[in-house]
C-alpha cells in the first residue's frame, strides 16, 4: 500500500455522504474534516519516519557492501533469481 492510495481513500467521500448530508450537523461535518486532516498528517509523518529509517538502514548496509556482496557470493549466475522475478513482475 502506498501513500497516494491511502490519501485518496481518506479523501474520498463516503457513498452515503449525499444521503446523510442533511442528518449530520454542520459542526460534526467540520470535525470530520479536521479528523481527516489530522489522520492524513499522522500517516504522512509515519511514512516519512519509515523512509528515513530505510535510508539509514541502506546507508549502513552500503558501508559493508551489503546486500550486493551477499548476492555476489551466493548467486550462481550474474543476476539472482529473486531479482529476475521482481523484474518480471514489474
């Protein structure tokens, strides 16, 4: 799941929105919009943290030539099968 699809899902109006529009007080609707913004910000912050940790981890692995050096030691051919599978799926 990526951030764009989550944001789209959060921002998409519910199907019952038009039917229930007159039953929900305006103050509640305002709080609903505020909640959407807060949740969107929380999700954005978490994805940012994950991205930063991922960059740190990759930097640490690169210091030791990992995971490329493991692939070069264990692979019987030039490109590991797992990489070819990912390429084929793409």
